[in-house]
C-alpha cells in the first residue's frame, strides 16, 4: 500500500512510503534537510512499524516538539492503522 502523510511542524512537508503488512519500504521525505532525509530512509528501510516507532517516536528538532523522524513514526502508525481498516 502506498501512503502519503502531511507532516506537522517540520521542514519536510510530506512523507511518502510503502507498507507491506507491517514492513515499511521506499520512504521519501519532501522538503527538509537533504542529508538527514536521505539517511533516515536508508537506515529504516525494511523495518517494522513497531521498530520505527520504538527508535524514532519522541525525537525533537531544536525547540520544536517534533522532528522528521518523529513524524515518520506518526506516519507509519497511521498508514498501518488505515491498512488494517481496509482488510
């Protein structure tokens, strides 16, 4: 399932990803810090929704209460929940 998530309070505006069961692949951030947002998808590609949440949820960026990594955790959980409704 392909999924697009609109981020909140980050430099990246959206996150696109593919979900196969609970495995996340092909993550792409639109906007944001180029280097970091190339690295994050490479590091977590093939991880489960739970693993991404465990490592990324709650990470902040400067004075913000969120970050692109935290928003990725939100995105994968929301995508997974939506995929379960459609089964």
